[in-house]
C-alpha cells in the first residue's frame, strides 16, 4: 500500500544509490554512504508482532490478511486471463512466454499464472498460520510439546515465504505488462489504432491497414513501403517483439533492488544518497516516522532533482508502506558536486516497522496498466 504524501525538500547545498535508515528515538547521521544491498540497522526496542524466535523467522500476517490477499489474487488472475483472451487473435494459438512469444497476450498469460500462484500459496499460508496460532495456544495449555510447536511455526514460515515469493513474481509480471503498454504507446505517439497493429504484428511505420488486406499510403511515405499485405500468412509488419530487450533489462534492474518493489534505475546509478537517518516520534497521540537524507550530484553538470522511493519495512524485509517522493515544481537544479537534503514523514508510523530504505525512483513507472480494450478490441478488424 502506498502512503499519502507527507514530505518536503530542504533547499540548500552541502557536500549509494540505495541508502538505509537506522531507526531510533533521535535522528542519527550515517557515518558513511551505504552501498546497494547493505542491510539496514534495526531498532531493538521496536515492538514487532511476531512469534517466538524459531528458525529464521518470517513476516507475521494475520489469517484474515492472507485470506484477503489470496482472494484478491484470484480476482486479479481472472482479470489477467480475460485480458489475454481478448488479445488472442482469431484462429491463432494461445501466446505464452514459455513458448517464446512476446506480446501483451503472452505477458497477461504470465500474470495470470503468477496470480494463480499467489492465490494458492496465500491459502496455504493462511492454513499454516492458523495451525501455528493453535499450536501456540496448545503449547501454553500443555497439550503439545515444544518440538510440535516449533514444527508448526517452521511450517508457517515456509508457506509465508512461498507466498511472498509468489507475490514478488506476480508484481513483476504486472510491471512487465505496464512497461510493454507504455513502450508501445510511446513508439506510436499514443495512437491506439497503431498499438493494436503492433499487438497484431501488422504495424508499418507511416502506413495504416484498411481491414481488407491492403495498407493505405500516407503523405509521408511512398507506395513502395505501403503495399498489399497477405494477412493469411505470417505478419509482415512490426510487433511487440522489438521491445523485449528493454523489458528484460528493466526486469533485471528490479531484481537487483532492495525490498519488494524498489530498485536503482540505471539513469541514477552514478548518483548518491547519503547522510540518511530516521527516528520515530509522537504528535497529538499519533506516532510518526521521519526519514531524512541528502542527494549528492556526482556528475559534471547540474541535474534536475530526481524522484525518490521511501519505504518502511518489517524486520524480515517485507515492505509495509512506501511512497514516491517528488520535488516541488520550481525546485532548483543540483549543481555539479552539490547536494540537496530531503525529509519524508510516515504518519501514522506503519505497524511492524523495523527498517527504512531510500532509493531513487524509476522514471519509467506509470500509474498502472490500461485495460485491454485500449489495445485489443473485442473483435479484431482483420482478414483471416
């Protein structure tokens, strides 16, 4: 869940792409820039709702939380399946990434399978969590042994981790659909009809299919480029395949990230975030978490202040709340060798918070995928 924006930038110049924030009662300046992948410092006094320490541990979810997540995943799976079916071309086989296909139909089928896994693993985690809760009560009542309780808790941890792994895969599948839609839209300057041609592997730059097997010529092209196309055989125009390399690169970037959905975009990997600290407090009975730090411009030229991604995580690294932080309009650029401080406040402080991370936010992330209607009409206007 994304929190409401409650933050501001501090103008000024003073002298890690990913930075970690130690939590404490007082803000503590970082002794050195934190390198990507380095763990964060935890607040030992912070109360974390978790079972007794058995095994490696895992994020604690209430059974009702897992039930809701599993139900939502099942609904999302059906939406993805319907989207894939809407994009399936008449008379053609189903497109799937594991068969080497790459288009919206294939990516939506991947998301369908991923959401199905979230549903199954979420249900398994719910059952295991309920069993662990019962085992804990039975242990207190003297009905079972310590070993039996520990076995139930280990089973809970195993299923919860499988559930979180499935969530991460489903989230990435969702991002890939979003990325492909965005790239296709940008490639044809937002022309939805042209995006539909790309999805059908029939796009020819400067030309427009008429629906009867011919392609009309535009003023900017020659008849030599816009010629009759045989739609019965293999498509002769461009398709979504050309975007595969960039999509895979973005997937790799996200895989190198910290936490569940933040990572260092390649466009900011030469910049640094440093002097990061965090502290919790209370105002009018409401707890808050304040995260502060500094962006350092290590380039030889002035730069526009980049967006940030601030996240609160539990002791096991699960993101409990996150927010993208954008500089206000009119914020001056950061000169070469200069820096600018930032402040972000989570209010109220998310439950189970034990860690905080800050990284640069991706520029290529829109608010969310469009519906399949924008890309794949219910009935394709095509000649088979």
